[in-house]
C-alpha cells in the first residue's frame, strides 16, 4: 500500500478542516460588511430539538375550597393574582451570577522497574571453550524501565452577570410548577449579545411584582454569549481547532 507523502497528508488535514466549517463559513461570507442578523421572535416549543420537560410528579390531589371566603390559597392579590401561572404568561427573571473559582493542582509520578531471567549453566556454558563460552549469554532476559511524569494546573476564574430578562411559560407540569424559557438579543454595531434562560420554577417563588430570582430556578440553563466580529477575533481559527484535537502532543 503506497505511503502518503507529508504534503499530501497535510492537504487532507486542511480539507477536513474546511469541510467541518464549510456550512457556517459560507453563511458568514454572505454577511461580510453587514451586522449579524437577529433571530426571529417565534414559539420556543417549535424550535428543532425541543422536548417537553418530564419531572417526577406526586399523585394528583383534589383542589380544596374555603367556603364563605373571598381569599384564594396561593394568591398574592386580594381580587386577582397577577403572577404568571399558565402557558403564554410572561414573567421577569432577575439574573444575578457572582461566581469565583480558583484551583491549583500538581502531580508527580515516578516508577522504576527491572526484570532479569537466567538459566544456570545454560547450554553447558561452563564446559564450553573460552571463545564459545563468551558467545553464550549468562542471562536470557534483562529489562529495565523508568517512567516519570510532572503535571501542574492552575485555574482562576471570575464570572459576574447582573441583568433582567423576560421569560415565557412554555409548559405547566402536573404538580403546578412552570417551565419557562426566555431569550434576549442586543445588537451593538457589529456584535450581537445573547442571553438565554430556561428552567423550572415554583409559582410560590414568583414575587408579587411577577419577578423571580435566577437562584430559585430548578434545572436552570443560563447561557450568555454572542456572535459577530468581536467573538470571531476571540475564537481560534478552524484549522487551529482541528489541529488541537488531532495532535497527540
């Protein structure tokens, strides 16, 4: 089987990298000199890959009524509860993230091993003439290995986000909890900043002003990023990403 020369092998790597980023690159070439477009406002339940949330639920219980009373259980207002409680209602999520992490790791490992196997008077070695005796080894197998590894790692991270985003109730679970999802896009010049919030909330945790803190969202999914010229400059090129994955060293 013929062996590929180095230039041809490098060409194949370049072609693979080009194919991986081909579709997105073509779309980006169409928008050269233009600001990145905003996503259309649509129903989040119709997005590709959307799946209804399924959570462990208790057994349904009949609703209780208080006779001769104008107050409703769980209501924050005397006449009507203005908080989100059904599909399509809107509530405001207060996103507050102040995360700090600092980790330092150091690993050292060394191992030395030696093996030796011999047969006494192998092939009558002691009775052989001197010249032939020197050709017959006294030790059949002798191995020696030394392995060492030194590793150091350091992580220092700080994330801080303070903002508000409006979300929509997309599903009401059998126990009354609400599945919410919200997306916000802000375009400044040639950069679009995206904020996505999704998760499960309890109606009791929604404040009287129809707001809820992000720390009270179960199964919270919060994504903050962007797309545009600044994001492109901060990301390594496709070829570099491919080489980082394929190169063993």
